[in-house]
């Protein structure tokens, strides 16, 4: 048997590597979430776990957040570049001059909801009059409250609004410290139900607030300097969400792998709750909000001063970095 020298073996291995081409360099990308990890992030976790980002040449680090408002501020101030947050919070800052843009919308309708215990007798939004209502600090519920109140014939002086840390929302409701919370169907509602609470829920989207919701956005500088990275990130992320919709159990496993402290049962319930939001609001494709939906959102928000009147909605978003429609997951009719 012939024995190769070290130099000959090294040369052979080099030639073999050359034949297959150089290894693809991985571009590091930090992605800032709007919230702590769970089912609402399953598509991004699947894109990591299934290797979609890696196949696109991206080395993605996913960072947990503590509210859409806070995440939007991070990008507006230059402390984050690529992120995920409620479109209303992002659009408000853009209207004030923040240099950033929404590039893909995942939630086509807002998941926020008024959550109350059945025993309080709150069965409609107008029943909040005279009640104590918990509002999560730094989250999207606060900025959207004026629209909810106007649509339901209320003023903020009609109730006692209590700003509180996110972690205090659920226990405050369960312990009767507040009569209701400005919660959500994808987080607070599920946490309460898992603790045995019997609830009445009034989704914002069904009560006068049918707005474009949670979206991927980025700073203008990041988009300008990394257009191909933005396109690859969106395409891989949407592939991850398509996987999560078809394989929810495996997707929640990916969330658990990425963030070991995640409660899998809770994450599974969260993912099931948000899936209908991907194709609401007249959406034709997962990840793409229709221009008409943006126009409606602009009109509603300008009515209560959350956005300036007469603004072109395309000041807030662009579809330039989305894959062609033929490559997007179509919404079933």
C-alpha cells in the first residue's frame, strides 16, 4: 500500500477543496425582537434551526426585546439596525424623522386585545368606563390606545390608566389590582388562560383598530449599505415562517433550542393564536401588506393624531426588498 507524504496529502486536500470552491463567508446579522422569545418568533427560530439563514450566507443572532416601542427606539437611535416591532410604533417615529423603513409585514392585523376576567362583567370596550386599566410600558398598546378609545366613544379620562411593567400585567389582573389590561391574544391572553382565568377578550382589530401590525424594519443606513443582506434576510425569514405554519411542533422546538428558557407549551399556544393574523387585513401573501391596507392604516391613525394627516403611506414602508410574489407563500382564499 502506497503511503502519501504530508506535503502530498496537503496538496491533494487543497485541490479537493478548490474543486468545490471556497467556503461561503457568513455575514453576521443581529436581529432585535420586539418581545421575549416564544411562539411569535417561531418563524425566525425555524429559519435559524432549519439552516435557511445559513444557506443565504447569513450568521443571524436573534436578540430578545421588551416592547415594540422600545425596539423602535433602538433602531431610531442607531443602537440596532434590523428589527421586528409593531408597525404603528415604527411609523410614528418615522413620521417624526427617524431614518428607518418597514420592509416586510408578518402580522397583517394587530394582536392586541382588552383582556378582563369574566367576573368583572366587561363584555365590550365601552365597559371600560370607570374602570382601572393596566397598560404595558414601552409596548404598542399605549400608542394605539387613542384610536381604540375614539372608535368606541371613550376618552382617556373615562378610566384610570395605570402604566406598569410588562411582568406585572398578568398578576395585577389575576389579583384584582386592575379591572382589565390592554393585553394581547398572542401573549397575555394565553398566559392568563394557562393559569385558569376565565376571560372576556375584545381584540383591537375587531373594535376599530384594523391596522398593519408586527413587521421587519431596518435603519435607512443599514438598508442602503446592505441591500442584498436585507433581501436575503427577508427571504430566509419568510421561508422560516412558511415552515412554522406547516410544522408548528418542530418550529417551537427550534424556539426552545435557540432560547432554552422558553416554555414549549406556551410557545405552541402562542404560535397557534397568531397564525390567522398572517393572512388577515386583505393580505394576498404571507409577509406582504397590501397598499390598500397601509392606506387604511394611515387614515385611521391620522384621525387621532398618531400619524400626520395627508402623509403618503409609502413614507413608512417599501416592498422593494421582498421576494417576487411568485416566491411568496400565498394566502388561501
